[in-house]
C-alpha cells in the first residue's frame, strides 16, 4: 500500500506540473494557437493530463486514508481535510478550464496557418470617363511620287548613212524617234466626319517609261559619226525629258486638288468630285503633251544623222 501511495503522489505531482506549464504557456504565449488536428491533439493531451491528475489524486487519497486508518485509527479529521482540499483543487481546475477555453482553443478566422491578414474594405470604382473618338484626318501629300524607267530600241552600223536609214525606218513605223509611256496613278480612301465625306489618306504617283535609241556598237565608226550620234541621241532624250516634266507637273496639280478636296453630304457626291478632279488634270496634261509635240514637230534632231 505504501508503494501505491508513492506512485500516485508522483503521477499527481507530474500532472500538476504539466498543467501549470500549460497555463503559463497560454498566458505568456497568447499567439500560440491550435486548429484542426493540432487542436484535437492538444485537447486530448490536456484532458489526459487532467484525468490522470484526478485519478492519481483520488488514488492518493484512498491509499493515504487506508494507510492512516491502519496506522492511526483516529483519521476522520484528516480524511475530511483531504477531501476538502481535493474538491477545492478540482473546482479551481474546472473553473479555470471553463473560463479560459476560448483562449486555450481559439479557432483562427482564416483556414490557413500563419498571421491573420486584414481584409481591405471595398472601394468604389471610379466612373469611367466617356471616351472621345478622334475624327479621321483629311489626307495630305507634299508632292507627287515619281517612278521612271528608261528603255531603249537598238540600231547598229558604223557609218552615219546606215544609222540614218534604221532610224528613219523606225520613225515611219512608230511615228516617233523616241517616246514616253506615262500615267498618273492615285490610291486613296475616303473618310466620314461630322462635316461630311472627304478625302482620307492618298498617294499620287507619276509613272513613266522613256524609250530612246541606243547604238549597239560604235566600233569602226568615225569620230564625226560618233559625235553626230551623241547629238542626235541627246536631242531625243531631251525631248522625252520635257514630256516627263509635263507629267510630274500635272501629277502635282492632282496632289493639290486632293489636298484641297472639300466635304460632301454623301459618299457618292465625293466620288464624283474625285473623278472630276482626276479627269480634269488628265485632260489638261494630255493637251499640253500634244501641244508640245506639235511645237517640236520641226525639230532638226534627225538632221544630225541624215544630213547630206
């Protein structure tokens, strides 16, 4: 029996010490919280500690009472004191657990471990400003683009008479000694604005191919023949160059007309104005090209090769 008393006393003191440690930790480490399985384990360990403490304390009381009754027949007062102490300690223990269960087993607000994060207050989204759509701009071009290609037709021989014969034969067939193929090409798109329909982005390009005679080989020819050929060819190239200048001149006139294109109520009326502007420039250009050829009809360029 004395051995039971000693074991019960050791167990009881151990549970008391463990419980006191748990209380101290809960007081000085309030941030130490348990949740989920950790909470279940902590609760089970604390309940086990309390249960063993109560059981060992009761065992200690009973064994002490039996030991005292055996050794000291008059043990009534001592037994009463022990029961009062037991009840008092049990009451204090139960009261503390019930009064601090929220501290001991506080559940976190968020499911994840770690420090709690504050939830920001909802903010009112600012009203979106009304988007202002910028109107498309009127097209503009500083001057016409120019695309020119040089081409040749060939003659051969080593004296002036032979060269003259070939050039005259071609002139009779083609009605010219040199020539230019040309066009004014326009690319554009129209725009719609609050003022009406007008010219959007556009490009005007003067496109031409200049064809002049080319001597295949001057080998064996005299210096006089070579000099006369150069004078003849330069005269032809100069003539076609004038045609090229007229082309570029009117291409720039069309650029100016498109730059100054006004605003129209309908897209059809705008298309009509564009067609009219192009046709007017084309007509005036063709007339000037023809007038130039007529003025130069008496050109003596052929005489450089065909003089007697």
